[in-house]
């Protein structure tokens, strides 16, 4: 009974401490240090929710497990004068059922919530407002604005000569413009090897495979400039395969499209520029519609 009372007295300061700690959480901590802000796209909050909830569940399991481990070590430690093995416990059915059922529930739970969120994030837009086609290539990106029939070819990032840390010249990095609040379909293809299209703040990346077309569906909901990278080691200058996504108002988007037209960049950069095109035995990569 004495330890019970001691526990109760300990519970009050622990609860107080916990509420102070949680109340003092920064936004960064509340979103589990994910590199974005809530509401950046229609999918970001869902990803943050799954990530943070999973960590809370795992930490609770972890604290219980560490607690029981330490408790067993302390309470059942070898005392002065003890020899031989302590009493061995086997075939304890309640414990065996417990540690079979609980992990099963955890794994099924993580699977179910992941599958639910994944199918929501991957849901196809039947009538997207904007269609973009992206080609990954060693080591840059080509962007086609499909509806407006204009394109923006990317060149490899250029190292900043004034910076010993090897940063890239920001103005040379390929830029993809997207209008805010619009349903965007992004078609992903590769001209040579496997790349991966990763917009960091969107908390989403998808592989670009030669000869295979992938899609991502996203509605950007916050204006701003967001960093993108190739997320699949694709050769010597993989680290320079950067891009920026500018989420802008419809007006700015239209102005940008007009600037591409003014620059004469009408038409589309198609799969005919794929490097694997000319290898023996390889025909035109199938341009899959679905
Ligand atoms: Cu790459």
C-alpha cells in the first residue's frame, strides 16, 4: 500500500510536467519534425497524422517495454549470497497470448491506417485542372505544361563558385510552376535511369522509371517556393539534380506560361529525347495513358 500511495504522489508531478511539456510544443515538434507545414497540399495533414500517431503508439509500447525490462532487472537482480539460476518461467499462457496478440494488433493497425491513407493519397483525379509531364534525366528535369502546350527544359545545377560548401546557383535550378488550389496531375517519366521525383514539403516522392509512366495527384494549397530533389541515386551528379516548385496564384501561373510562349518554348519535349531510345533492341518506350 505504501508504494501505491507513493505512485499516486508521483502521478501528480508527472502529469503536470507532461502537460507543461506538451503545451510548450512547437509546431515543429507537433508535426514530428517533418519538413513541411500543415496545409501545404491536400495530402500533407494526412501524412503528418499517420506519422505522429504512429510515433505516439510506438513510444507508449517502448516506454512499457523499457519499464518492464528495467523493473525485472532491478527487482530480480542477484542478491548477496544467491547462487545458481533463479526460478525459470516457461509456458505461461497468459503472457504468451499477450505477446502474440499485441504485436499482431499493432501490425494490423499500422497496415490498415497506412493502406487507408495511401489509397486516399494515390486517388486519381478524374478531371485534373492542370496536367504536367515531368521527365527525369541525368541530371536535371524537363517540365511540360500539357494543357498549354509549352515546356521548360532543365539544365543540371551549377555549383556556386563563391561558396566553398558546394551550394548551387539558385537561378539555374529548374523550376516547376503550379497554380495554388488546383487539382494537378503530374506524369512522371525517365529519359535514362531510375530517378525519383521528390518535393520535400509535399511529403511525397515517386520513382521515375525508364519505359514506365507513373503519376502523382496533388492539390497544392499554400503559395511558396518548395525544394525538390531527385531521391534515387542516379549517377555521378545525382546530388545536383535539384529543382524548385513555385506554387503561385492563377494570375502568376498564367503570366509564367505566357513567358514560356514568348520565349518560343511551345510544344512538348517528348520521349524522343530519351537516351535509351537508340539502344539496340529497344523501341519507342510505350507511352501509356493509364
Ligand atoms: Cu536522378
